[in-house]
């Protein structure tokens, strides 16, 4: 290579396999560094995305989640979580001397909806099988859904995260606490273009229903500067959106800026009559003006909970505890080979008591899931708000996946809406998990095998790769958007169609995460987690790596 072209630098993947006594490459070409930039492969290494005194290029990095089969069947929210990895990696690499860049694996999904797998070729048989669980083998074959777009080129959640993480324009402040009418606002801005001055961009600001054009600052490539927003009427506004456009009108990036100090919405609470308690042989029934909560005396659990005359919760709450007992992360547990999940049927009630206090009722439960002990208190006020707190003991330790409570919901539930604090300040329309949104649980029809879907990816309900030929593990599967975990939720509301009944999870500080799933027995389940993580995300991607112990939390639900 050197003899053929003396001017061109040479890369060599897996450079540790090259002869040690010969200089055959000029750039250290490495695969899958940790999100910190550290990588060790066959005697070669990088630290902080820099390597051994020569430029480093990561020709594969930030692998899109695609081999975490059981997670993707239950919770496509791992695709949203992946954004943290890419953002952290690019931010650190961009400022690293000698860090040349990274190539995401990959751009599009690599799955093939063949009529039936070919026979007689060992490579094809291995390719078709991949590493999917035996029960999920089918005619849709391939290596996996490892793209930021799918095979039909529809944008997946990873697409927007890639656009945001690699954005060449980075506003370094996302909120302004002290805002006065007529005052100019100033923001630090980082120009991450290689050749473009920010003054070449067009900037638009949306505020109070009006759009303003703003003069772009003179900031050279790879430099910090100040963006000044002047002449904008933001009197009374709680937020504004800044958009950066290429001179030809293409959207480069956008950010939503919070103005003033966010205040928790204070809703007026109508005075309600004290709760009634009805003692029955099998149930303790707590009644309010618009709701009714029967507690089964044998299990201590709520059963047949109604709101405005409609059943909303069939049964619960159960402990939701999912953990990795091996204290490993990444590729070692991507198939959840060594995880432990508490089973609902293992719950045994040991003690149930209740008391009336200031018009409210407090129900206290104590019991066990095999060897795991649990104490749960449910405080019910006359307005139909349930304040739950729980703590466990003797749980196995390891890396936590989920810890919280779960509820069996009524099959009449049909719609979801939410408000949350997402990783990004803005999301596109039809995103799977924007900062606020709504969707039907079963919005779109089943798309036949091999046919091109007409709806956005977020509304898909069937997947012929992860669920084999059936496409789902339920006769009535949820959409991707309804199934995906929403992190840092302020409000998560599940309702029947055209009905006042509702189950609403509330968290004033956005400290819970919620998701739903519909199982093969057709049971609709709501998971409300106080702590959560994705330790199975592979190849150096970011995860929290938090210990299971101690397990405790508070959850607030409004009927």
C-alpha cells in the first residue's frame, strides 16, 4: 500500500494482529470502545478516544441495540436509552486530540423476509438462525435490526438521537431562570462544524405563538461564542424553541429553552367526603365519591378497582423486580441469560391491617415472594389518590434492571398520554417517546409479512424478526410507542376510549418510569418503576450499573 500511494494514510482493522516489527498503518483503527473511550484489543489500546500517539479512528462503535432479544420483545425503550451512549461518546471524542471519529453500526436494519430459509448451505443456516431463542426462529432471517432506520428506511428512535448527538450546533444552556420582559437573552453556543461559521446559518425562534428571525452569531468552526436573542416578546412565556437551519432550509438542530423556574402545576382539589369502608367476608372495600377499591383479604391485593363506574385495575400491586445476578453488563447478559424476575404467583400475604385517618384510609401489607420479604403501605385519600410506599428485604444483589410495582389493567384501556423529561429537549412528531405525547394502544392494523408498512415505525405492532412468523406474542399487541418505557415521567395516563375513567401515574419531579406490555395470556400490565437500567446493552454502551440493594420506593396513582 505504501509503495503504491505514498501520500495516503493507511488504516488496518484489529491492528494488534499486525507484525510488531513492521509499521503497516498510520491510524489506529479500533472496534467498539467503551463510552468513556477506553478500548483494549489484542495488545492495542485507546484511552479517552486517543491511542498510542497516533490518530485513532473507531470504524465500528455505539452498536445499536439489536441482540437484546427478550428486552426488545418487551420494551423497545432500550432504543431511546441508547441515545445517552452516542451523545457521551461523540461529545468526548470531538474534543479529543487525535480522535478522528466513529462509525455507528449500522445505518439500516439487516433482516430479510424470505418465503422460507434455504437448505443445504451451512453458512446460510447459521445466518438464518442468528442467536435468536429457539422459540422465535422463523422465516424472517438476518443479523438483526441494527440500524437507525429499518429495512423500509423508516426512521427509528435511534435516527433522531444520531441527529442530535452529532449536531454541529450545541447550545450549552437549556434554561433561563431569571427572565424580564424586554431583556436580551444570552446563551453559550459551541460551533462543532469543521468549516462553517455559524453566521452562515439561519436561526428562528418560536415564542408565544410567534416566530422570530434572529441574527446568527459570528463563531468560527470549533469555537465557543454567544447567541443573543433580542427583540422577542417572551412576556409570560414558559419556554421558547430555537431552530438552526442550513441556508437551503434544512433543519440542522433545535432546542427547547425553559424560561423562569418550572412550577409544579397546582390543580384545585374539590373537597370530598371521607372514605367509606365496607367489611365483607372476602374483601375489604374502600369507597370514594367516584371510585371503589376492593382489597382481597386472602392476598391483600386490590381487585376490580373502578373509576367513574368503569373497572380500570384488575389486580395489584405486585412487586416488579428484575435483576442481573451475575453483576455483569453488556454482551455477557444481552440475552438476559442470568437474570432473576420476581414472579407474581409467589406472593404470600402474612399480615394485612388498615386504619382510618383524617378521612383517608391506610392499608398495610406484609408478605413474601419466596425468600424476599416485602412491606407495602397504600394511603388512599378521598380524591382517589393512592400513595404507595414499599420496601423489601433478603433480595439477591446484582445489577438492577427494574424495581417498582406493577398492575394488571382492565382490557377496556385503550389510550395512553404522557408528560416527561426526556434526554433531548425536543423530539419529532410521531416519536416513540417524546417529552409529551399520546397514542392509542392498538392504533394501527396488522401489516402482512413482507408488505411495506404505511404507518410510522412508532406505531408498529408486529415484528416478524423478534417474534418469528407470528409477529407478536399476543393476539392484540401494543404499538411500539405504547410498549416502550417512558423515563422520568411527570404524568402517565391510561384511559378507556371516550370515558372519564383513568389510571394516572404522577411524579412531581419526574422520578419514575412507566411502560406497558400485553402478554401471551392477553393480560395488559402497567409497570411503574422507581429505579431502572439496561445493563444488557452491549459493546461498551452506557448503562447505569446500579446495585439492586436496597429496594424501596414511592409511587403515586390517581384514579
